[in-house]
């Protein structure tokens, strides 16, 4: 509860009552003594002092007195908000170079704008405008203050919008693009639950293995897999992306099992034609403390089959046509059912030091829309850590 008092010099005095907490903020203190009878306090101290109201008034308060004289108040209420209101008036006046035009723009009196600027100048100890019959001209101090004040106001606006957006109901059309195989297995099956949770969001799904220009085609969120290239886009990791060597029991019975990556040179391998060369690179996951040079191996491959689709490679591997390097999100079902076996469990395929992942990517914006945030958070929660497709494979993946 606030009790607002006005001193004879025009300064605002604020008495804040928090049950047994009283706070005064503003000089002069003599005005408070004249306005509130029965209160005793030290007019010279800037430290906390106990004050007690006269019991005859029917209220007994034991509280702390706080003297704050570093910044004048321009309105009753919160000091910082009043100060920002004055700064906004100054910014508008600096833009329009007229107090009357600024007052019209802000729907207040011209005298209010003039008082705001005067109080700012008093607080800063410097003139912000040179005033003449022709209008207003910013001083050097005014230009400097305007430059920094605009940054502060923009930060305040952003903070308010970000915070208030948390209460906004996610709604509208959400355009999402995703790799075909991953989308079919791990995005589409969970869409009914997502749409039930967020009934005001309409979805437009673009399933493609091409990397689309999100801004040009109007994509809100893209699911991307691997190591992201440097770009201005924003991204959140929503799951790991692990690739392992797999083969069918029939293939291993016929050709034997590799025990180290170098053994792959003697095996038939199934390669994605999307990859730049016929090489697989491995990192020894069991030696997490070793340097990358000690644990990375690159192997030249051979084989008679290529495909530009990961699901086709999976089917060929199950059919016994060779060994395949497959992501666990794609191969986990075949592994659980015994159609594929995981070999080289101490090794994981990586193309460099950066760890690949499943990413939610969205255009760069100061404030992420509530519908985008809802989609990204939903799938991060749904996948889990470790992701559900790795649950039954944990021992094999991390020996």
C-alpha cells in the first residue's frame, strides 16, 4: 500500500506500508513531519532507524526508515518507472525538437514535458537543450545522454516484451520443416499430443531433406541434424545424434565381425551418396580423456551399393547387403528386434571435434514467439535426455 505525499518544494514523498514495514523515499523530510503527525525520525541520518506511530491514531507500526535522496521522483509510485517516463519524454523532445509537439504526441501537457526535462537536467547537472524562440537544440551533453538513453529504453522494452510474452497463449500458424526420415519417426507420431496441448496452434509441415532458406520460404522452425554451420540463425539442441556401425546377423555369419575400425576395409559397406567421400571417421568414446589425435580414426570404404536415402540404407543393411553407418534414432527399432547388430561399440562416427546433435533452428529475433518456444520445448521434453530411442541401447553405446 502506498501513501503519496507532496512536499512544499514539489517533491513527492512516498510512504510504503508493508504491514510492519514503513519506507520513506524522498526529501525533504520536514514535509513528512508536517503531513504525518506522531511519527518520529532522524532528519539527518541516512541509515535505517526505528519509527513508531502514535497509538492514538489506532495504528501501531514498528518499521525501518530509509532516506533515499539520490534521484527525484516525477510521479507517485515506482522511482525507476518515473525516471524512464521522463527519459522517454526527453527522447521524444530530442526527436521533435519541440516541447509542444512532444506533449501532443504523448497526450500530456506541455508543462509536463518541460518539467520532465528540467528535472532530468537537475538530476544530471547539465543542460540537455539550448532553448530559443526558434526551438530546441541538443547540447553536447544532450546528444550523449540521448545516445545511451535510447539503448537503455530499448533494453527495457525488450525485457518487458520477453517477460509479458510468457503469459501469451501460443497461437497461429506454425511452419516447420524437418528431414523426412526423422520427421516420420519422431516428429509426426507426437503431433497429436502437441496439438492437444496447444489447441490454438495450426501446423504446416514441410518434410524435405533439403536445407531450405528459412526466411525466404517463411519457415518458423527447422529440425536439423548434425553439426550446424556458422550462421545468423538461432538454435537449440533438443537431442544427441549418434551414428553407429550396424549389420544383419546373416551378414556377420557370412563375412565375420570387425573388431577395430581398420577392419572395415575388408567389408562391404553401404554408403550414403550425400556424403562427400567414401570415408568414415570414428572417435573412440571409451577414451573421453584422451586427445582427439589419439582417438580419431578415418577409414577408406568399399562396397557395391550407394543410396541417397537413409531409410533405404537401413533396409539394405537389414537385408544383409553390407555394413551401414546409421543414426541410433533410425536403427534403434531394428536393433531391439534383432534385425541388426551393433559392432565397434567403443567407437562413434564423427566428422570432427564438434559433437553432432538434433537441433531446432529458428530465424534470429530478439523475442522468440510463444508458438515457436512451445514447439521446441515440447519436443525437447518428449525426446528426453538420453533420448527415448537410446534407452534400451545404453549399455551397447557406452561400454
